[in-house]
C-alpha cells in the first residue's frame, strides 16, 4: 500500500506539469476552435464555421498536399543520409574515442540556432551568392541558377540540413545495441554485405528508424519558419497557414487548423508505431 | 507599418548632435511651463506604460520626455497585429497606445480607450488638416482607404462610434505618418520607372517582390491593377468580394508567370532582398530604403504617377487612466506635439503632425531638405549623427506637399477582411 502511494507521489509532479502545460492548453485550443471571431475579438460560441472553412477550402487541401510532399521528400533523404552516417559511425569506425569524436562533430551545426543555420544558406544560394558566382566564374553556366534560392529546392535542402541529425542519433543508438555476434554469425553462415544489412541490421534498427522518422516528420509537418524563409514566402505549409491566421488575430480559425494538423500528425505517428513497436524493441 | 520598422527605429540610437539637442531640451522644457505647477511636480514621479509599434517606440523619445517633463515612459514594442490584439483584449496592460489609424478603426469600437479632450491639447489647431478634415489643402481630394480623419473623432468621452465631422473628442492625437511607394535599384534598372504597373513589367521577371502582409499587400496590388487599367476600385481600402477575387486572381497569375522572386514580411527581409540584388523593384518602406542606401547601394524611393499608399499613427489613452495619471498623459501628448519629437521623426523621413513646432527644432537646411524638397545645402545627418544624404541630394518624391498631396489611399481594414485574408492565403499557397 505504501509502495502505491509513493509511486503516485513520484508520478504526480510530472503528471501535474503535463496537465497544466499540455492538457489544459490543448483543451483550450479545442474549445477556441469552435469560437466565432471578428477582426479583434474572440466570441465564445459553438460554431462549426472554422472547420467548414478548413475543410471546404481548396487552399487547405493544396497546402496539406504540399506539406506532405515536403515531409515525404525530407523523410526519404534524411533516412538515406542518416542511415549511412549512423552505419559508418557504428560499424566502420573502430574505437570508442574516435567514434565519440566523430559523433560530436556531427552535432557542431547544432551549436548555433536553427534560424541561423537556415539563414546561412541565403548568401550561399542567392542569385549573386557564393555558389552561383563560383559556377558562373568557372564557366560551368552562363546565367546564375535561380532555382537554388526561394524555391522548393531550397526548402528541402534546409530541412535536410536541419533534421538529418535527428535521424542519425536514434539509428546510431540502436545500431550500437546490436549484438556484434549476430553479424559474425550471419557472416559465418555465408551472408554477404547486403544480406547482413537487410536481414540483420535493418530489422534491428527499426526502432531507431521509427524514432528518427517521428522526429523528422513531426518537425517538418509543423514547420513554418523554414518554409517561409527558404521559399521567400512563395510556398505554403500548414504551419505557415496557421501562423498567418494567428498574426491576423484569427485565433479560432488557427485553432481549428491546429486541431486538424494535430489529428493528422497523431495519425501519422500512430501509423509508424503500428509498424514498429518501439517499446518492445528498446 | 509593422514589425519591420522596429529595426529601423532601433538603429536610430539615442545619441544626437549635442548643440541641437541642448537647444531642444531648453526650448522643450520651456514649452510646457504653461501648466499648473501643482501637478507638474507630482507628475515627475509618474510612469506611463506605452504600447506601440517600433516605428515610433524609440528610446530617444522616452529619454527626452523624461528630461523635459519628468514623466517616465515605459515602452513596449510589438508588431501591428499584436498591438491591435493587446489594445482590444488587455486594456489594463498599457496606459498609452501608440497605434495606427487603421488599427484604431478595429480597436476603438471595442471600448478600451477613452476619447481625448481636444481643448486640453495646446497645439490641437495646428495639427495638419489631413487628420482633421482629410484634406491637405482645402482643394485636395480625400484619399481612399481608412483616411485618419474618418476614425479620428467621436461624439463624447465614452462614445465608441466614429463621427464623420470634427468634434472636441479625438480618438488619437496624430503623431507620425508617411507616404509609401515602390523602392527600386536604379543601378540595375535602366529605364525610368513612373507607374505602379512597372512592378509587373515582364522585363523584371523574377526580380520583383510584394509585401506579404495581406491588408497592405493587396492595396499595393490594387495600385498595380488600376495602373494597368484592369480594374477601377470604388475604394481600394474597402474592396468588394468581386474586387478581392479579381485582385488575388491577378496576383496568382503573376506568381505563376514567375514575376515575383519572393514575398517579404519583415523590414530586414525587404532590405536584404534589395541589397543582395535578388529583387530590383518591390513594395518598400522608407526606412528600409535608407537602410539599403546606408550600405552604399543605390536605392530610390520612387514617386509614381498614381500616387502613394499612406499610413498614419497616433497616441491614444486607455480607458482606465484617470486622475494624476491622466493629467500626465495629457502633458505627455502636449509635449509630443511641442516640437522636439516632431523634428526627430521628420529627420528620419517620417512626418510630424504639427509642423510649425517641429520646424523650430530643425536647422533651416534640414527643414529645406526634408520638408521643402530642396537640394540639401549641407550633409544631412541621421539622428545618430551618421551621414544620411550628401549635400546636393534631393529627397525622393520632393516636398511634403508633393508627397502627402499625392496620397491615393490609406492603409486600411476592409469590411471583407476575413474573406480577403482567405484569398490572400490562397495566393500565397498557389
């Protein structure tokens, strides 16, 4: 009995923090999404206008399509890059000291803020940027490449740059837990490199891949700053749509949009967790 | 103006040229001696909390105010939208709102502000007529949009409905305003730019930009549409749904054709787009043009035949302010119009509401350059002492009368605001 009380007490602080800072705000969000509004005021009400506007507008569908395409592209690229970096760190590099050092080097970009890492691309990719000047100067092209900046290419590039590490870390972590004897056994049984990768390493990395995927997908789905800055305001994302509505004081519309986005992202996470049982494999 | 101008404000540091400032302080403190000394003493301990945009939320003004009146100003700077929200929903969080006329149109009817007794404002009769009759000169036209005089007056201290005529109760004391137009890079554009339609000239394909703040961006687009002869608006500041549809359809068409390089939302973005040469023609705000020039890059704030899009702001008093605090608020408003601040704002390329008093605080050369549109007799310095314009330059757009006399529309809030924002989002997402 005393044990039960202690457990409750131990869990209470976190439960309280989550209740106050997560559950209550989410509840308010849902409530406000049914409010009506005019240009300056929220009008407490129970109307479906906000949701009708969200689902009835072509913009929503197009924006979701765009956001999904960003998320999918970024997920594939970060997964490919992240997996091989993790593989290199976990299996090719020998010696813990060297591995730790290289791992730390991977985190160097994180010493500055997200925003700065993103903005740093602008002078590099611009019409008169470093890359274009180098290419024109070397005679490779006559006209500066315009698609490099303020385009979907730039958005995806920035996302990949920002989020690959979120893929590397969990995959690396699961790779380090793989019992090396399993690989030795596979090799002894005559399996080649790809076969080991496909039948031993990849299945055992699934939890790491799932966690990394959740990070990347959730971050991209909710982003608004990267899309706005790197596309020069030319592209839209769901997050940007919400941020526009907030800046125009259309809180109920933004709340409705946020509730929909939250539902969509939760479904995506649920789908990932259905494929990979993280808890079982951690 | 929104958050972008905040940076411009910050750049204008608190230092100013010694002699002039001293003279200013002397005259400034002289200008307020007409008030009963009983509370002039008490006021010295009063703090007024002012919420405003970065345009005029400047520390230099707060410092000078402290020096001249003893009133401590506590400035909170935010962007236009956040300010509107605060004024409408958190009335007790500020005493003075430094707010735009287009915002007050939304906010005043909520009932969190109190009307200002015009009889207590010493220089009320000297306020530029744009804010009282709407006409700069008796013969000028009243521009479209939320013209400040239409939301400048109410019937009595507690009324919330605007009066079409002047009354003794003002919603705001006007303080700052300007006329906005397109900024261009004259070094990268070989032909003369004369009209708003030049923004969508195919010659500038992929090198144009428009600001992505729906309420203002759509008016710049409307100026372009009218200039092209595609549409005549009854009121650009209050479009019908059909007009909004036509305008956003036009913008989407331009976007698909690749006319725009980017859309900007903040001051820094507009400066960087222009300075880096990504964009050579775009909607711009005057301090942003100055910022590009200060990097040694040619940038012109191009006057156009169809006229300017103007904006104006003023100071309002929150409803909860009373007693000694209210007296201090009035003293502050009177101080604001007494000249020092006017000169300070004029020197940054804005305009002050009472010109006569500001003139006393400016050198004749400064006055001629900023207000008369004459070539600068000497180097023109920014309030922080940095060189702003070399001797011989003429201000883009010319004199005060030329610029403010050519206002085509005022920043505004439309009745179809909500619909317009939806369509604007559609354009950005397209």
